[in-house]
């Protein structure tokens, strides 16, 4: 699944509302915040990478990795959520697999993944 532009959060108010009213889970490499909204047609996601993480090319690399995780697992995510992924300072040291494992762990704990069908 390619992540269409309409799935991205762009307004500061969306990020702030998700952080203030939603639930958050810290992980080793990232913090995941989610907010449930009944009126959403699809999930909306946003990524925060501050200058603490590193230089611009490192922050861009992390955003690309987070976007790839969302593309890979987008089919499994419940569509009624705002999702904000915040990179922690040690995230740049992690491989893609470690970031993916940490993101999935926090997502399952927050309950945003659809139940697996068997």
C-alpha cells in the first residue's frame, strides 16, 4: 500500500489535539500517540523529528523509514485514528527492523491494529 497524501496530517492543531487528548506509549526509539475519531474515513498520520535527533539528512531518513512502516502495515491499522510518531534521540542508531519492531509493539499496546483474521 502506498501512503496517499490524504493520509498525512498537515495542521499543527491536529498534532496538538492528538498529543493532548489521545493516548501515548513510549518505546525505546519512538513515542506513539493515537487519538480515536469516529468520523474519520481513513487513519491520518504524522511524524515529528526534532533537531535533537540529528542533522536534516538523518531526520529525513527517519521520516522515510516511518513512512515505509506505515505503508507496509497500513492495511492492518484501524481506520478511525490519528497517529503521531515522534522520534527519540536514539532512533537514528536503530536499524529499520528495530524501528519497525518498536513501532508495532507500541501500536499493539495502544490497540490500533485490526484483529488478525485466521
